[in-house]
């Protein structure tokens, strides 16, 4: 298993319920709302981000959470609050991934 979710891992489970947990908590369900391409620093790297919608009334802080996918995979991911969604009903958390592309061979 990789240290972070791949863009494919994310895109295949878009708009699905994911699970966030942290020490001392059972965690909560969040929804993967969007996956975006980013701008890598050079051709050896890839960059993408994932935006998660929190349940109404919840506003979690920036933290390294254990992120669980609907398929049962888990990663430790730094998520940062980026404000409410367009409707103002759900606060959003974002993870940005910037990593070296796998070598072909």
C-alpha cells in the first residue's frame, strides 16, 4: 500500500463516504467532494488535491487524520480547513499531494 492515496484511488471513490479518525476519537464520516489536478514543480512530480465535506455543524481543525476509504484502505493525511462549500452548509477540508511520479520499468 502506498503512503498516500493515489489520484486514481480518490477519483474512483468520489462523492462516497470516507472516514476520518484521530487519537481518542471514533471519528466521523466525511464525503469526498472534489479531486483537482495541481501544478507539479517539474515533470518528475505529480500534484493533486482532494476536498472533503464535513457533516453539517462540524468544523475540524488542521490536523493529521487517519483517512479511511470506502474500499477499506487507510492513510495518515494532513487535512487543512478551506472554508465552507458554495451553499455554506458544510465546512471543507483539503489535502494536497505532491509526490515523485513512479518510475517506469
